[in-house]
């Protein structure tokens, strides 16, 4: 990689106070025309996506690339190009893959060494795949789950709260640190009335727990998950049915916790027995409780702040790893809600 001096007036911001500008030349080897085509995408769409998100300019001649722009963007783009080129040797690079690579780069703190992101100590190993956190917040979340008996992951959709909680539960089960996984979710409809649901208790609750099932299927396979459910090693339980139980040697995940009442949250947290740990996830901006009921998640985040053995990880729109539009939607809602005074302070 060759670093080249760039005039401070280069770039589109020449009319005003220009930011620090840098440029590098990158030689991607070994030269592979098919991998280069995959890296660039149709009509170089992948390269244009990197340019737009990082505010850089990318020029290509064969397997030689020149990246210019703000120093931070140049560093990130250079790393992304190298990483994606290595992946392009074995699979097609699509816009989703580019988006995820960009999100990982943008999540990194400037002072963070690259090695921290690749530290094997924060990789969860499930039977079918290794789950690596993306960004400093996800790494902090996974480390907190390892080191605390009770963890809260609070933030918008698409930040990996539930997926990483399930990955942590699977890893704990595989390592025989717990004897079972208990998946819990309040049966609250998102503004809809679903009416009577047929089937046994597991089948009635299945629609509410589908995100956790999907993660389990991906990590362990459908057949093994079904066998573990039959043997009660993985248990599916509606929140209302947890009263009076004592959960020993269990990994408990309470998902969509913003839809618990204060009483329900306290009830679940006091079920934890010896050798158990719990992860509570939710988004306090998407509460589906009746207007007069306060959210148990919001209340718990105030009551338990600073309690020894309890960890809170706050995710933001910048941690969203879904479609780039999801991040923009979350940010738009945050701006709107911040500008409008709340009519009801109950939630």
C-alpha cells in the first residue's frame, strides 16, 4: 500500500474549510479478474456504495486501486476493499455484504486497534457457525453476558440484541455451563388482536418467539433444536407462566421486554436460581402495552442501574446491521420523538 500526498484543496469541499485529506494506493493480490468483478459489482455499484458511505473517491485500474478522501474514510475503505477482495475469491459480493462491511467499519472507534475486533475471546462458537460481534457495542454486550449473571441489551431493532443473546445461550449450553435454555417473551400483540390461537402451549407462543427460533435453527439446525425442545433442554415459556418457578442452571432470555409490566419484570428476575444467568432485551421506543401501564424494562433500567452483577448495554441507530434504510428510519423516528413532547409520561 503506497501513501500519496494530496492537495488540501482536493475533493468536493474545496469551496470551504476542507477536512484533512489523504490518499493511498492498494494492490490487491493475487490478481483475479472474477474476484475483481465481484468486488466492484454490476456497474461498479459496490465501489460507489463504499464511496457514498465513507465520503471517499475510489479509482481502479485492474487490481490497483487509489482511494482518496478524509483520512478516516480512506483507512476504512482500504481495509474494506482488502477484506471484501479476500471474500470475493470464494463467494459473490452483493450489496448486503458491502453494507455489513461498512457497518462494521463505521462502528469501530478510531482509537480501537484492529486486533480488538478480531479477538477470539469474543467469538461465540455454535455447532454450525462462529458468531463474531460487529462493532464495539456488540463486543461489550457479549463480554458483559460472559461476566455478569444479569444483562440488559436495550436499543432499536436490527442491532443484534436477541441474536447475540441466543448465540451466548447456545455457547453456554455447548460448553456445559448451563443445563437448559429458557426462552421467554410477553404475549403482547403489536397493535393487533390476534384472537384465539390453536394448538398446545408451545404452538400458541411460537409466533411470539419466532426470532429466537430462527436464530436457534441457524446455529444448531432444525432437527437438533426440535430434539432439544422435546427433551426440555430448550424450553419455550410465555412470561405469564413463569410465576412460582425457580430456574437453576439455566440460561434465560427475556425478549421484547419493553412489553412487560413492572410486576412481570420483577417476577421474572426473581426466578433466577443457582448457576443461572439471564439476558433481557428490548426497545423502549416500541412499547405495545396499554397507555396506562408503565414498561417494566424502562422501570428496571432505572431501579437496577449501578447494582453489582447487573450490566446494561445501550444500542443506538449506529449499531443497526440490517438494511441501511433501517438505520435511517430509526434515526428519523428518534429525531421526531425528541422534537415532540410526550402527552403521557406513564411509559
